[in-house]
């Protein structure tokens, strides 16, 4: 017993030392600090049980990106005025495969955001069981209000620099916030133009007619609901007859809503960056999809077509709406401690993180202490990258699977992620804690691969 306590003390000291080094080396990068702290703290029982991970310096290497690339992105707007944005790509870890992770176009993008996303992506990709490493990228470019020609000119300029660092066996980007089928199409065209070759596997999230995968559009949202459904079924619960609140109204939110409705739930609220709508009769998904995917309008327009619904300025208020299931699918840190407490008081039974790190550490603690079923992002959000890996496989085979084949594979992957997270949590003394379970399950695969490949 004393020996075990000693091992645990050493593990905690080691982890604390690594974290302090991260903070010192990366000042003012709060999002990256948060992501590292959340994962490292959950790994204490692993290091206590297996000191070999300390001996090989796994954490010191794991928290340092293999490569961080920043570059200038010049482009010309419709008024002929030159504009300049900053581009990023972090190639975080390639122990189990080529770097894989989305590109985000949003004014908030900076080194901290990209590094937190790339760090999380490493564990998420490991959990999928697919041979893909962790990466992420993007720009502080804001696509809102830009014309198609401005989007095209920017993305072509972005790819003119990015192409030097990517490839179907090196680094395979995809979409994220602000980067959908339109942006991927423009970037793929520019890459093809520069390379003079049709390398379909260099980007995922492509259009179906030029190498994309059926079910990729739906994958992140569907995958989140599949994962949450596994949590619910473990407690003899389900989506049938449940009230659901989904933040966001982009790709993840739309297809989370669609799958939740297919499973019998009533989705009563969704949002965008300006505010949220509440429809007590249930959201009309066709209206939301048309407004956001076709007309590219604000969610406030919904109430003009459905006057019984209400629109509210500001996003945080969406979590005051009573619900059985909450699916935060917008952006990082959208649920803080107070919002979490309100959700718990209102009787929420399950929370599934559709976005990347949408709950603060304090909020997660509130959910776990209250016994709320909680699906962390790196597990619940992994459906998108899982199907991206399946898209890569289809590109390599020059073959396409039917929608139901891809969806079945996605469903199986999400079930396996749930099972491996549950098993890891139980094995390391945290039964039911899927945050710890997902972190440990994702870590061990990457760490063992790093040990096998030597100190590089």
C-alpha cells in the first residue's frame, strides 16, 4: 500500500512538473493550458501503475508539437483592397499515422487555439482506432459577410502556402468551424493546380463527385448522438421522448438534431454566434438547414417563419432551457460552471460534447459530481475524423462505399470508443468517468507507439 502511494505521489509530481513547463514555455495560451491540464491530471493512475511512461519522457514529448507552422495569407477583397491574414498548421503527433485534423477559419484563431485543438486531436484520433495522428490548422480569417469570390481568393492564397506541408501520407486536413464543402472545394482545386496531380487523399470532407465520402457531412453530429445513446442505454434510458437542447446551427449541430429527432427526441433550441431560438413545439430542422446551409442567414430569421418560437440575443442563455439531454455543438468553453449548475438544477441527464472542449474544467466537475452522464469531446466528437479516415481509405482504394455502409462503420466506431473509454475508466479506478477513460484509452495507444519508435 505504501509503495502504491509512493508511485502515485511520484506520478503527480511528474505530471505537475510537465504542466508547469508547458505554462512557462507557452505563456498567455490559456486554451492550450486548459487542454493539457485536463488530460494530464487524468493520467496519474497510468503513470503510477506504469512508471515506464515517465522513464521514456512521453509527456515531455507529447505536449510539444512536432511542428508548428505559421504563415502570411495575402488576398484581395472585392473592392480591390489587399488584405492580410495569418495562417496556421500544427503537426502535433504522428506516432500512429499521418497528421489529421481540420482547418478553422474564425477571428479567434491563434496559436493557443490551434495547439489546444491539435493536442486534443491526437487523443481523439487514437480513440477512433484508425491509423491517424494529430494535427490542426486554420486562420484568423472571418468568412462571414464575404462573397464567394473573396472566399475563393482567400482559400487559394491559403493553400498556396499550406500545400508545402501536407500530403496524403504526411498531413491530411479537413474542415472545421468556417470551413465547409465550399472552402474545401476551393482548396482542393488550388492544391491540384499547384501539384499537377489528382491526389484525392490530401483533403477530406470533399464533395461526393470528386472523392468525398457519403455520410461525412453527417458524421460528427451522428457520431455524437450515437455515443450519447450508448451512455443513455447503459442506464436504461434513451432519446425517445426526451427534450434536447443543441447549441450551434452549423454542421455538427444540424446533424446532431437530425439524428436525435430520428431517435424520437424533441429538439427545442439551437443557436448561432448572435443568439438562440426556442421552439417549445420542436425545432423545424428544414428551416434551420435552409437558413444556415443555403441562405447563410442568422438564426434569428427562424422566428419570422415560425412566430410561435422566440429568439433571444446572446448565446449563454440557451443553457437555462430545461432539457433531458444537452449537446453543446458550437465552440470551446461555451458551458461554464454557472451554466452547468443551471442545467443540473433543471434535471439534465446527459451531456454530449459535439464541439471541441465546449465545457470548462469547472463545468465538467459540476456534471461529474452531480452524476450526469458526460461524453467528453475527444470521444463524443470523434465521428467526423473517423469518417474522414474512412474517406482516406476509399480514396486509396479508388472506391466508394454506400451511405449505409459508412454509417454502419461510424456507428461501430462510436460504440467501440464508448466501450474502450468505459473499460479504461474501470481498469484505472474511475468507473463511470468517461473523461478519464477516454483520455487514458487515447493516451496508451499513442504512448506505446512513441516508445516503440524511439526518442524522436
